């Protein structure tokens, strides 16, 4: 029996990178998996097939994380299809980096809406189901950048810091209903999001990491398995850094 057997998990933005790794690790631990994607349609379909090979129920939903009404439709779809929703992982996220002086209003709004408002959208829609079940684990993917800030990422850092405040507030509001809310703060993880950085920047990040390497998506996924499972039944309102001691 896996750590997540019998549970249904929804993971947003799972067509690649960290979200994809979370979906696969959760399936390996026996969870049924609902997941979302937006532009990577083929990758989303391929993931659904791969997840089904683990002998669990899996379904991908094309859904824009920044869309408030779409979140309601999504959660209703998941509950209809799977019968429950036990774990919600808000992972969908983007960067639109620029120095503040050059940052457009669109780049600010897009990052805040996709990274931060998305968490409000899904948590608000999922709360009724979790409250009825008197159980739930919410995991929001933030970043070490949300804790320390980063030049050239004012929009991204603000969205990720906002996620931490949101996560703690949800833990306080819903704790009495046995709904836990935690955040995972990855450091430098090797995915398509970081692939676009130039070699000098990447080397700078690596030099600043005491473990002297970038993290793998599976290493973030393992932290999510812990927070999604009953192994963390008394852990709520926390930010778990997965960063090779980068920010210590
Ligand atoms: P990634 O490889 O670029 O993947 C991002 C995922 O988000 C994709 O599956 C993408 O789906 C989805 N997505 C983007 N916009 C969306 C929208 N509007 N609606 C639904 N899905 C959307 O990025 P990653 O590195 O895996 O990052 C995953 C999360 O970890 C993000 O929240 C990121 O901020 C956070 N994080 C990453 C790092 C890192 O070093 N990589 C560090 C700290 C935190 P489509 O392609 O289908 O649109």
C-alpha cells in the first residue's frame, strides 16, 4: 500500500517540470490523479496515459489557473469524476522577469494572476468539499524568492510571498475543520523554467547553494508526498524549503 492510497489529488500545471513530477510520485504512492495544463496539450495527454499505467484513475483537465470561474468548473469536474478531493497542489506558475523600471503592467498582472490568484481560485472552490469531508491537505508551491526577494523578479517574488501569507491564513481559518495548508519553497530546480537562464546566471545560483547543485523536480515532489500524506497529519501553516540549504 502506498502513502497516498485511496486519496484523490488535484495538481495544477502538471504538463511538465515540478507539477509533472508531483503527479507521477503521487500516482506511485497510490493516489488517483486529476491534473491541469494549459498550453502544453500533447504533454498533458501523454501524462494522462503515463499515469494510467500505474493502475490508478487519472484525468487531465485543460484549465487556466488564473480564471476564477474556471476553477469552480474544474473542482466540480474533479469531484464528479473522482467522488472526492483530498489533496490540492497549487503548482501552476510562470515568470516574466524584468527590472522594475522596465516591467510592464501586463507582466505584473499576469504573474500575480497565474501564480497567486490561482491559489485563491482553487482553494475557495475546493473548501466546501474538503469541509464536508472534514479532511484535506492543501499544498501551495511558493519559492525561496518569495522569502528573500530577487532583483529582476519583483512580480514573481511578490506573488510567491503572497502565497506564503495566503497559506498561513488558510491554515488558521480551516484548521478546526481538519484541513491542513502548507507551502513548499523550492530553491533552484532544473526544469524548463530555469532552462532559459544563461550559463553565467545558472553558475551563480549553483555557487550560492551549499549542496553545490540544482535540485530535481522529484526532490520537490517527495516533499509534497510527505505533506499530502497522513505522515504530516499535525503539520500545518508551514513553509518547507527544498533548496539544498540555499536560504539558511
Ligand atoms: P515549468 O516547467 O515552466 O512548468 C510550469 C507549469 O505550469 C506547466 O505545466 C504549465 O502548463 C503550467 N501553467 C503555466 N501557466 C498556467 C496557467 N495559466 N494555467 C494552468 N497551468 C499553467 O515550471 P516549473 O519549474 O516546473 O515550476 C512549477 C512551480 O514551481 C511554479 O509555481 C514555480 O514558480 C515553482 N518554482 C520553480 C522553481 C524552479 O527552480 N524551477 C523554483 C521555485 C519555485 P502549460 O505548459 O500546459 O501551460
